[in-house]
């Protein structure tokens, strides 16, 4: 509604300027009035542009977190389209705070999110993928989670498939501050799936 009022004000000022110009006969007084109108028009236009930028940006915590999750997912799904290894990791780092930590419960590991993304994409020595089944974001955007399947060839080239859950914490800008990775299996089963004999011939955990 406020944006519409600003647009209406711009239209009125433009009309006033044109009307004054048509009736003036080029007098100094009219020129001064036109200058005032032009200044007012510039101020209103600037306010309109600021408001439009605010409207175009995600406003709620939920929207900000959702935008971050979507951007990260797009990059992780197709990193080659986003440049070199360094460029991809640098881009991903924009969606987490500098001190953000990824914690993997099964591997008892915690590392900086930037390093985690690099290792996942370029250092894992696995031919594997993560298929996201479901994502959830809290109403205020402070937390999000995902249910996914991690599957493919493990570090030894053997088949594996694991269900996992990540729980992320977001700051007020939607950036990730912490990520916790959990699996519904014993820790030894998860480690063996990724680093040992896989899961193709494993008995139920």
C-alpha cells in the first residue's frame, strides 16, 4: 500500500511539473517552481527505489533461511556450473557465518562449514550423491532440517546407502551458524558404510 502511494505521489509531481511548464511562459518564478518540483520528484523516486529494494529482498526469518537453503542446495547439486573449486567453496561460504561449524555425530567430527563443504565436494574420494527427501524450516527461520539419502560408491568403491538428517541453526540474516548431522544407525554401521565394506551385503543395523 505504501509503495502504491509513493507511485501516485510521483505521478502527481510529474503532472504538476508539466502543468506549470505549460502555463508559465518561461518566467523565472516558474523555473524556480520547476526546480523545487524536480527536487521533490528526485526525493520521492529515491524513497520509492529504497522501498522496492526492501520489497524485493526476503523480509521474514523464514524467507531468509529458505533462500539460503535453496541457494546452497542448487550449488551442491551442480557445483561444476558455478566455477572452479575455490570459486564454488567461496560462494558457499557466503551462506554461512565465518565461524559456522558442521558437526557429524557418527564420525565424532566437527569442522568449519567452509572446510566441510570443500571436503564433501572435492576430497571425499566417493562417487556418491545426497538425495533430499524432505526439508523443514521453523516459522521464525532460526532452525531448519532435512531428511535425505546418501548413496553411491564409498571410499573403497563399494555400494552404500544411508538415511541421514541435518539440523541447521540460522542467524537473523538466514545464514547458517551450525549444522548437526545425525543418522538412525549405530555409529559403527555408518562408519563401515562410508569407509569400509559398504551396506550392500550388510545385515540390518
